[in-house]
C-alpha cells in the first residue's frame, strides 16, 4: 500500500520463541491485505470472522475496517486497519477468530508471513494467540504468536517455522490465513487488536 512503512522492527515468533531484527522489505513481497480497499483483501478474496459455536452468544469475534492515525508512529497520516474484537470469556470451551482467503496461492517462493499489530490499551487485549495457514487438502499449520503490545510493531513468522510442524504437505495451493483466539491460549479472554499490512515476504 502506497505510503506505508516497509522498514520496521520485526519479531519472529514460534511457540513462545521470539527475536528482533530490522531487515529491509523485499521487492518480492506479496501484499495480502492492506485494508485500504474495504472488506476485501488486496488479492480480491474474502475477509471474515468465524466461531466454534455460533449459537453461543456469550463468545464470538467481530471485525471492522477503521481509520487510525499513528500506524507505526505516523501521527499525521491516516491509515485503514482491521479492528478485531474477540471474546472467549464463557463458561465452556470457546475459540473464534478471523480468516483471510488466499485463492489457492503458491507460498513456496516466500520466506515469511508478516503484519503490523497492536493491542488496545483501553479495551484490553491478549499478548498471544494462534496464527495458521490452510491448504486445499484441509491441512493446517498453526503457530503461537507472542508478545503483542499496545504499540505498533511488525511481527514476522518465518515460513520454516510453519513448515517445521510437518502437517502441511502441499504449500502450492494455500486457501486461508486464520487467526485463532481460544480460551486455553489467550492471556486476556476478551479484548481488541488492530492489524494492518498482512503480507508474505520474499528473499532479501
């Protein structure tokens, strides 16, 4: 997306292990969702929410594209971001989240998935949740992302971490990115997160 910052502090996270670095963005990056085009992704696919139990009104997830100032410190420039409001504070097991359809894209050329994220300091937020990828076979690879704060940061999950899980056999026909908030993983059972610039990064 024009005008958005491509150089940021990156935290690569897998099952609680994280590191910080500051690499330049690759020319081969594939933007999936900048949220400047409304409710669809930059590749023309659907973005939506899901819930483990749609009949249980005590838990769920909603989303909206909203304008914000101060994304990655740009206090005078407005950007549209995805606001995610989740709630798993119920008596029984609960998990829900968002999805971004991928239209069967080939992810083998890419080294990582990254996005901007921050929590809402007034509403509260979880510092950890699950991020996953799914293919046409229904195979999934899911990582736990940690260390979300109330300041904007770019988080990156290297593709090698997804692939190390050994559950996805075909990376050439990927159908979905999904974020999952479940009552066993999150450290705040309800809250608000803001997400922007979901992309896959190529080689530097």
